[in-house]
């Protein structure tokens, strides 16, 4: 936590126990925690409190989580981490499309929660001057468009570099196939996930210690990729 | 005996109209035979041979008996007697019998001709009866055979009704008792619809177990004739027959219809009994399944809950050195609980029919990694070898479903084999290039033939192995693979142990050069 004042996080969940647990974990990590138990309350709290980040359960009793996101995104760019259940690939993608920044699958660990939250909160405080990113032994120099691995330069094609840069800019956060395809190949390429698979394989071969068991360039089941912020 | 009764099927209107000329033809034949004998006798024979002419007449009448019915024979007998007396017996052309001998001849002739006609007619009637009996036997035989050959009640009823249609030249209708046994439901193979007076007649028959409708004393306003199908005092249906308006129903036909109704009733009852026993069996089966599910779900949920409960209670008072162990126990129990819930949800997803695979191009290595990661803890006692060829193509699959499939297979391999034995997960293209395969090999006891038989069924567990798990794992594996157009095969690891292979259809992506 680099900022002087603590981050304020709004937890929107209808389960008391889960709210209590999230408060425990977040307060232990020096966040300031606010709670709302319905989507409606969550939206009004978000408007009055202007939290730095929102943890939103997709399964709320009053409003569909995606609807909450849609209304929130009409006026706010606050980072949102959604809580979802396994097997809800469509829900996850839907939430990400509706403006969520990342998701967490229940049951989750406190460690995961904090890592995801840290990653999405970075978005509101982008290190504008951030020119070099280190991931493991890989160093990405955005100004020089240079990638080094253990000090030695790695030759990447233009597309490979673009893909890596995009993931690095969103490191720690999930990016969907569609987001990457749209960003790198344009809106018409959204169905061409096989392009992406091929480039990802190349990137892993060039950057991962063991490309078969990637440590950094992780696949998110049925959703997209995540560059793990190690 | 009218002609309509001679034929087994009742005459149509046309036949009935033609019946009179046909009968007239017999009378004409009789008349002409008598006329020919009269003319020939008059022209060719001397006057004194008039007694011989009588014998020739008699011969003619007897011969006629072979061809025509009783009426024309009698007609010929009477006509010839009077012609004989009028033309041949002296004095000619006068109804006078002059001598006693002539009188005796004439009256004997008259009686012999009548008796001969009557006798012949009886013999013919008997033959006709015989023929009808045979027809009836054949019809019943055909019906019984059709009923026996039919695989379902519907088939049987259809066959039976079509036979009645053909045999009686009629339309037929069958209504069976509904489930409550109080109402009638028309069978689809009926050739006419029960309406109005017919419906009322059929319902009357159903309630009173007696026939009704046309040709019957009860409810004669219906256009059809209705018989009840009764088994053991219980009406199970009504058979209706609609004969053409001009046709009559003979006793023989009525009898035949009743026999048909009895056969049909037997058939229907047999089907009811079969269905009832089937239902009972299904019920027992589902009850058994239900109990098995309940037992194993309750076991699979309670065991980890008990562990969590006990460990948490101990946690507060436990020696600090033990806390790590207790927390580990809790985590293990939580994972098991989570797995049970996931399997139940997956199975439910499969059974609800809501499962729609999202096929996309996937990296087989990615799927394998995800599966290995999620089964990391279960596999800690087993060295895992992964064998994926370098040139492994992209797989067209649902990533998450395939990941679950592999995770379940890995979990099973770890669970049912002794600690320390290796597990191998391999992937590749099948020889021929049509399918991609994922294969999990273990070095455990393998599958016994009995187990292999029901391996992919719900709640099937290898009783020889460690008694744990819901027995849903492989059923889910198969469900997920089949949903993606693939196939799962259980086999043997050539090196000893079990082998399960998952096949998915293989296609090559149209890889242009993306720019």
C-alpha cells in the first residue's frame, strides 16, 4: 500500500457471515471496510461513499449482479471485484463485459482476495511513469520496447510484444480472450481465439522457465489469461 | 336363409340390390329346365311314355337341387308337377287325372320332388354352416396371432380393429378405461369417433357390462353396436362396430364379435398387468437409487463436517504445536466438502439438460495444467507424469468441462490406487487424425469386469477400493465428454492398472496468418 490514507472498500453481499469474514480479512490488510447487503443499497452507498474499490457478490437477492454493474458503470469507474461460483464461465465473462475488473471464485482464500484487490486498485493509481515491469526474471521495458529474460534480450515479434505489453499493463488481473482480440486485432477478430492460443504458446516458450507448466502467463478456465504479478 | 347371411361379410347396399336378380336367375333356371323337359318330352316322346316324362322331371328337379336354393327347387317341383299333369297325363291340357294309377304317380312325384328339394336344401345349409364355422375359427386364429405378435398394446389393438373392419366391412371404435377406471378414452386406432348417441351407448355399455346400440335392445338409437370388454367383473373398455346402414348382424357374427371382444379384453388386461409390474419395478429401483444417493450424500457431507467441527473445537485449546496439524485437517475436509458439492452440482447440471458446451480452441497443455492444479492436493501421494507431444494441436473443446473431466479422472486415479504409485496423464491425436485423446493411466488394481460394466453409471463405486466418494465422478466425466461430442473408454494399462481414455472430435482451425 503506497498511499498515505487507507483504501476504502465497499463489500456488497447478502450473506452476513461472508461480509464478516471479508471485513476481517480486509481490515487485517488495513483497508477501510463498508458493507451493503443488497444491490440497491450497494449502489447508493457507492454513490455517497465514493469507495476506492467494490467487492460485489453476483448472486444478490434483489438485483442481478450484472445489472448492478451496468448501473454503476453509468457514472462510476470504481474498480469492481465480483464474487462468483465455479462453473459460471458465462457469468464471469458477462460480469467482465459489464465492467467488472476481475472475479474471484467461491470458495476463495484470503490471500487470493487480497492479491486480486491489490491488482484492481492499481488501476485507479496507475503508475503513469511506470516504464519497466518485472515479472520473475523477465523485464519489460515499455519505452525501449525491449524484453529481457535473466538479463538477455528476448526477440519477440510485434504481435507477441503487443500481447505481452497488454497483459503486463493489466498484470494481476484477468483479461478475456475478447478483450485481447479486440485490442490487438480489432473488433472483427473476436472469434479467432486460436490466433491467441498460438501467440500465447510462443510467448510461453520464450519467457516461461517451463512452458508446459506456466508460472506467469496463466490460463483462466474458459475466460482468458492472467499475467501473474509475482 | 337370405344371401346376406350366407356370406361371412354382410352385403353392401349394392350387393343387396343385386340379390333379387341373382335369386330370380335361380328361379329362371328352374323354370327353363322344366320348360326344356316339357318341350323335349312333348316333341320327342310318344304319348304313351308320359310316365317316363315324370321320371325325367324328377331327374331335372334333383339336378336343380345341386345348383339352386330351396325356393327355386320347390318352384320347379310344383311347376313340373302341374305341367306334367296338364300336358302329359291324359287327358291332355286338362287338370283331370283319369286313372287311379295316374293319381298315385302324380302324388308320389309331387311328394318326392318336395322332399328331395328339402333334403338337398338342408345339406346345403349344413355345408354353409360348416363354412361359416371355419371362417370364424380362421378369423379368431388370425386375431389371436395378431395379438400375440404385437409388441405393444397399441399395435395389438390396431391389428384387431383392422381385422374387424375387414371381416365385417364395418368401422370400428375402441375406447379404454382411463387411469381412474371411471371414464372412457378413445383409442387412436379407432376408425370412427364416438359422438352423441354412440358415445352415450358406449358409456352405458361400460357401466352395465352388457351390449347395446343398434341390433340390441338397450340404447338402440346408436348407429353402432357396442360390446363391453370385461375382465374379472371389471369393465376395461368398450368395442364399437358400425355396420353399413343396410346390413344386418347375424347371430354368428354377434358371436364372433363377442369372441373378439373377449380376446381384446385379455390383451388389454395383460398389458395393464405388465405396465403395473413395470411401474412397480421402476419405483423400487428409483427408491433404491434414492436411498443410495441419500446415504452417500449424507456420508460425504457429514464426514468432513465432523472433521471440521472437531478440529475447530480443539483449535482453541490445542497445544500451539498441534494447531498447524488441525488447520491442515480442516483444509482437507473443506476440500472434500467442496468436491462433493461440485460433483452434485455438476451431476445436476447434466441432468437438468442445461449443459451447453462452449466450444472454443483450447491449448491441451492449458487444460491439463488447470486440471493438475485443481487436483494438486489429491495427487500429493502420487508422482504425476504428463506426456503431451510437442506438436499437440489446438483442441476444439469446452475448456472448463474438459478441465473437470481430467480433474475427475486424476482424482479417481489418486483415490483408488495405493500411495506412491505413479499416475500418467497423456494427450495426443489418435492414429488416423480424427480424434484427440486424453488418457489417464494408473498402476492400481484396475477394473474388474463387473465394475467396468457399470463404471460410468451414477453412484457406481469400486467397492474394492477405498469406500469414499459419491460415485458420481465417472458419470460426470461421461456426461461432459458426450456433451462435447466425444467418448470415454475404460481399459487396462498395459503395464498393469486402469486406463481411461477420453476422445474428443478433432478439427484443424483455419489458421490464416493473423496480422
